[in-house]
C-alpha cells in the first residue's frame, strides 16, 4: 500500500529539488534531466529506484520538446545510435538490478565526472560521423543508460562536438535520449525493478519537473552556442563530484 505521508518528508523535499534542477537543465541543454536527477535521487532512494524514477520523468518530459526539436535532427546519425542502444540497454539494466547499490552509485559519479573532465579539456569528438561511429556511441550510451540511467554522456560526447550547432546537437540528443528512456523503463519493468511507489513518486515529481522544463526551454532561446556548451559541461562535472562525495 502506498504511504502518502512520504511526500511530506525532508527526503521527498530533496527529491523535489532534484526534479526542479533536472527539468531546468533538460529544457536548457536537451540532456540534463537524468544527469541531475539520477545522481541526486540515488543519495536518498538508492540507484535502482533513482534510475526508474529519473528515467520515467525524463521520458514523460521529452514528449513536450521532442516534436519541435526533431525538425533540426540529423537522422542518419540518430537512427544507428538508437538501434545499437536498444541491444545494450537490457544488459545495463541487468547490472543495475544485480550490482551492489553503493558500488553503482559511485560508478555513476565517476562516469559523469570523467566525461565532464574530458570535454572541459577540449577532447570533444571530431572524428567521422558514419554508421559505425553512431553505433558505437549508441552501444556505450545504451549500456550506461540501462545501468546508471545516464546515457547522455556518450551521446553528448558524440553530438556536442565542435562544428555542430547548438540547435542540431540539442535535437539529436533529445531524440536519442527519448528512445533510451522508453527502452530503459521497459527493461527495468521486465526485471521487476518498478513498484507502486516508484510510479507514484515519478508522477508527483513530474509536476515540478515539467514547470522547470518549460523555464529551461525559454532560457535556451536566448543562449549562445558557447554558453550552451559551457553550461552543459559544468553540469556534468558538478553532478559527478556530488555523487562521489556523498
């Protein structure tokens, strides 16, 4: 039975703050929701619950922005990325459900922090964009999304590279993460990782998340490519450090 008193606790207040931050950055960067929410939610709910709630909220929120973003997407890059991800997401989900939560939580922080450092150092992807490169990106992103609920680092590294405009990068990332999210929810549900409390928490937290998503989208309209890129990278670093510390 669902206990609604849980929504009046400091724990849920913390979760609400995580949802607000996730929505704001998702609207602005196109990929910030689970990068913010999953690491923070894992502190109070544990990794499996955090991934399930964070990914569910992200999937619902993407429905508001994907239709418009799809006009700027480069489909020849997006499609192979998604196909490869669909193969690896169930593998990552198996690791999520079977690995010690403390280990998983710190791995989440380590992966996010590592990617942030690499990109802040300027080591963004400048190689060829073809089916093979897109498939490798999708395979890595699919595994990390299934395991950590965070597939954005891989696709961000691939799509958020020099020579790609903010509008195109944002569209590619939004569409890819949308597919990742739906597939991960299905995989976790099949593995028995989603219960009644998970669904209710996701629904309630979606309300502040949705409002913040709208605000973030408005901020993006007035942002330069440079501001967009720097905000995205510093977000990665902050979230990674937070989870490793706590």
